[in-house]
C-alpha cells in the first residue's frame, strides 16, 4: 500500500511538471516547478513553514552580503590608510556616495526613491502587501553605495525592505493570499534584521512591534524559522569584527539603578531632539526648489564636512561604539583633529558630546538629500556615545564606580527605543548582541523610560505620523485599518440617472420609468452638481399629469445633506454618513457629479475585508 502511494506521488509530480511547462505563461526554473508542486501537495501550514525557511535564507543572505561589503570598505579606509589620507577619503567618499546613489535612483530606477520602514507599512496597508520586485535588489545597491562610501546612516532599514520584498514576491510568485503574503513579507524583514545583528529574537520583536501593527494573524512559526535562518547565516558567514557584538560588560548591581534612571531620562530627551532635528532637516530639503541632484550635492558636502571634523560619523559607526565599550576611547580621538590637543578628560567629554549633537545632522542630510539608509544604526550609535558621555559626566561630577560599559550598552537601547518606538526590539537586540541577559533590568528601565516619554510627546512615531493621519498605514485602531484599505473610487456607483435642472416633471417621470434607483442627480452645465431628487420627494405629485409641464426640476430638487469628494478616504466618508443620518450621498470630482456611494455598499465591503484580514 505504501509503495502504491509513493508511485502516485511521483506520478502526480511528473504530471504537474508536464502541465506546468505546457500551460505556464512563462518559462520557470526547475526549483520553481518543485515548489509549485509542493504548494499543491502540502497543507497550508506545512507550505508556510517551508516558505518561512526559504524566505529566511534568501533575506538573510542578502543582509549578510550587504554587511560584509560595507564592513570591508570601512575597514580599508579606517585601518589600512594613514590619517592624512583618511581626511581625503572623508572629504570625497561621503559626498560621492550620496551623489552616486541619487544618480542611480534617477537613471537606474527611474526616480523610485521611496525607502525605509514606511515603505513596507504602506505596501501592507494600501497595496495588499505587494512590494515591487525591484526592491529586492535596489535597496542593497543604493545603501551599499551610500553607507559603504561613508554616508552616516544604517543598513538595517534597507535590509528589512529587501527581505520584505523577497518575502512578498515569493508569496506572489506562488499565488498566496493576503494573510500569507503579509506573513512572509514580515518573515523576510525579520530574517534580514536577525542576520544584521545575529539576534533572532530581536528580529521577531521588530516584526511584531513595527511591521505587523494592526495586522491580525495567528501563524508565528514561519517568522521564527525565518529569524533562525537569518541568524544562522550571520553566525556562520560573518566574522566577529563584522557582527554587532560586545564581549565586555559589568555585572548588574542594583546600587547603580539611579544611573540607569538618569540615563533613561537623558535618552528620552535626546531621542526627541533626534526626531525633531531630523524632521526639520527633511522639511528644509523638501522645501528647496532644487533638482534631486542639486540636493544630493548639498547633502554630500555637509556630510563630508561633518565626517572630516568628527570621523566617527563616517558610515554606520559601530566600530567606534565597540571601541568605547572596550575602553579604547583614546583610539577614537587619534583618528580626528582632536589628536593635536593635549589629552585631557574634558576634551573627551567635549568630543563625545559634539558627536551626539552632530550625529542627527549627518544622518538626516545623508538620508533626506538622496542617500539610502535608515535610523536603526544611527540611533544605536548615538545611544552608545550618549551613554559614554553620561558616564564621563558622572565621573566629572564626583561620582565613583560608574558602570561605563553598561551605560554605553544600555544607552543604545534607550535611544533606539525613543527614536523607533520599539522598546522590546531594543531590549532584546542589546541583550542578544551583548549576551547581557543579566542586564534586562537596566535595559527595561532605560528603554521604557525613553519610550514612554517619547509617546508623551507624540503617540505615533513622528516618522510615520503623516502616513498614519492620512490612513495610509495601519495603526492599533483595527476598524480604521480595514476602512483605510477600501478605495472610494471602487465603491462609487457610476451607473446612475441624471437630469438637468432646466427640465420639467414630465422628463423626470420618463426617467423614473426607466430607472431602478430611488435617487437622481440634478446637474447643470459641465455636469456640475446642482442638487438631488428622491422618489419620496415626488411621490405625491408623480401621478398628477396636470402638473407634468408646470413644475420644473429646479423647484423639486434639494441640496444634498453632504457631498463626498472622490479623493476622500473611506473613514471620513463614514463619518459624513453618520453625521447626516442618510444611506446615499453624491460623489463629486472638482464639483462635477461622478456618481453616488451608499453606506450599505461600504459596510458590505467592510464585512468581506474583515473576513479576509482577520
């Protein structure tokens, strides 16, 4: 019997292969035939587990390749080149990186410059989790040029976008539904983050806290497997100096809790400073009436100058944070103009303080002037330097036994939590990267303090607030999330009856005889909306022929209780329906009547989406 089943499976596979090759609209590789067949014979959960592994391996490898490439470019500049030559590199390379990235976007990717975590969230909410295939490689190319040549940004956001694009396009290729597509999209991003830091738990937390906000699903295993695959690839391929890893730290001492509370407050204030300055620089650059290339030249010049003055601002900056955590702060000074000032502790305090203040300028100009990168690494870098600055300041104030290394490590989690609004991701990322699970208490103190104060300033991450306010991404308001998916253009009933305001009741009666709706639009010149007429309005006179030629439409029509603009979002439309207590409203585009929308039609589509999305 078992032998017969085996023969049937083989026969099923070869028959599927024959049909697929004969009827497929495009040629495919052999492994795609196998995966299509597995999709056919495996259960949904089994295929999702297999898909999580495959997507995790692909996204993890993409993250590993990008990290290796950028690391060795930085290593060559900072370790193999003399300081005097480094200055030339700091002048030329960041400028060149931002300009070349902008040129690549303009001419190589036809101006498709959307990037960052907001891109993923937008595609989940507005495009059924379908990410353009070009994002599977464009983000790697752009961020490798930007950050590899010294742009002061992070690789993690491009890695997450790349992984999400791999997961989304894998799901599209094998005809999976929205829920499965969203899950594999998140799995790809999870694997990318796990590979970047060799931190699988942090990758999963990143998916839950940031990507899957407002998305209801119950499949967790593919996410976990993708994170494991990404982390394993990172552990196997990446060398220790490439990994974001800290060996040295001090054991947690409850007597140091006041230090962590103070650092938490400082991280919260700094995170707010980071966000506000970044937004103002973004608005400044967007407000310039310049071409994209001119903005890139401006941003490149500013970043190059900052890197010359403060070399740790060059690139991601993780190597500098490792030096601080390892107690080698003097090596950072030696790679800057501060080397010519007699070594004193206040010089180091001034140097690290200036780096904290200037990091946001370097990052914002890198990202918003045309480079590609994210705030993931900059927030960790700034948090490490802020923790060192705080520890050094405490020693200057006369405090003893200050836990320098711990404050550096915990400070990274604090600033990241306040900038990205992701306290759990920050906590587990630092705990995994430092093997510092005994630091959970200070990590929780600093991260939650920073996060809560950031939420007090703005309930939603300012980086995503505009998208959330316009209903373009999901939030924790699940009902509003589903409404935001509905497109008003698709709900407008354009098969409606209209009549001119100059016509008489006779023409209206003839229209009613032919129609099937109880509402008629009254239009003027150029189909501009003048009013509406319902059957209830004419019921008492419609059977009196003596009035047919004496009463005009202008006498019968009435203004609508509300008017919907074709570009309104559906949540606002529902609010208008609730305000006027009616079931049908006219829809206009620049004053021209284009149709009607019914509340019952919206609610019916809402019900169908609720079944699909939950």
